C-alpha cells in the first residue's frame, strides 16, 4: 500500500531457513541516500514507492523484484531489477542507471 502524503517506512521482512524476503510496501524516502541490497542476501520485493537516491546490489544473492504498481521516483539504479511478466511499473521524475543496465 502506498501512503499519502509520502512517508518513510522501513521494509517489512519474512525469513525462512533458505533465504530472506524483504517487502518494500508503502513509500521509502531514499533521497540523497544509497539503498544497498547487499547487507543481507535475499530477495527484495518492491510493492510500493522508492523516492530518490540510488539502489545498489553487487551480489547475485540480492536482487530487486518489482511488482505491479511499483513506482521508482527520481531513482538511480546501480543494479538490474527484475520486473514480473505482465507487471506495470511506474517511473516518475526520471530513471537513471549506473552503469547502463537493462530492465528484465
């Protein structure tokens, strides 16, 4: 669920013996910050909005999956996100990638 007006919300988590799942619901204000998906290996699911900043993931063990309704608002991607087949995502205020990345 995306909150309005925008607020900062921490990711909710769910774990099992094999991997960690992190669900980004709501709005995460990442302005002038870097969200590193490397700190804990697992799958990060975006079901809300990330505003500003940079998203990184140097490890193949951590990746960002974007579900329908996800929004990237003025974000710089330093990782390749996975977009579910048939999903509709939103890009607001531009999307920059470092280095050039593809959307898969």
